[in-house]
């Protein structure tokens, strides 16, 4: 059975586009999608951290993989 992603429709998570990434309601960072693996995983590049609390953790230019279904993702 394929996993269901109710937070991010697969067709809307577009490489080259920038999204606002949240976790449990907390805004973490804006990130550009580098690669989307068409299921659970994507490679993102941080554009900017969204709070003072996270600026030391997420720095502009950082690239890493995220499990998309774990986050709330919205338009920047």
C-alpha cells in the first residue's frame, strides 16, 4: 500500500520553487526544493531561517533531505 501524504500534495511540491517549512506549528525556514523523489523524500536548500531560535540551526545555503510528510509546507 502506498503511503498517503495529507500535508503536501505530491503534485504541488515543485523543484525550483520556495516553500515555508513548519514543524508542529513552528515556522522553521523558507527552503527551495532541489529534488523531489516523488514520494516521501525531498532535498531542500535553506533560503532563510524564520526565527531567531532557529537561525543557528538552519543557515542559508544548507542542503539536506527531509521526509516531506513530517512537515507542514506552505507557500512562502
